[in-house]
C-alpha cells in the first residue's frame, strides 16, 4: 500500500515553522484592529505563536465547549484582540493579556500548545454542527 502526499504538503510544512509577520496576522484575522500594528508586544506575539495562529480558525456558534484544537487556538490567541477590536476591552488590558500569555509560553515553549487544548476523553464525539 502506498500513501500519497497531497500537492503542496512540503510548502505548508515549511510555512508552519517560519515566524508570522504582523502584517500576515492582520490580513489573516481582519477582526484584529490595525492600531496595534506597531506594538512590540504584538510583534513578539506573532513571532512566538505564528505556527499556532496559522492553524487557528474562528469557531462557529454551534461549537460550544467541545471545540477542536484549531478553534481553541483562535479562542485563546485571537479572541481577546477581537474583543478589543469591537470596543469591549481597553488597549492596555488587552496588551497585558498578550504579555501574560507570552510569559506562560516562555515558561514551557515545547508543550505550550498542549496546555491550550483541553483533554478529551476517549469516545467523545467531535464538536460541531449536526
């Protein structure tokens, strides 16, 4: 039996390991306000979490509590910025949250992504719309 690789797999793998620029982050997530573009914290944030941000997807309303990893990455890494973007959070508090998440990442960079996603028990169905 032969397992065939989909076209472009190598390019996607390389892109996942390269740092993400702030401009790429802002283009990928238009809900993030542009006034943060020159913030040093955001530059460090995109550099540290680029591979996870490339996987992040905005969850649909029917995801509820059992979201998959890519949806959890969005909720933990992008959601605070989106809330600031619609005016429900203050800039300094949002940047403080980003800094706190960066500090958590610095303490355990190799396993940080695992700490974001809650453990799912065996046999639990995938979340999503029926």
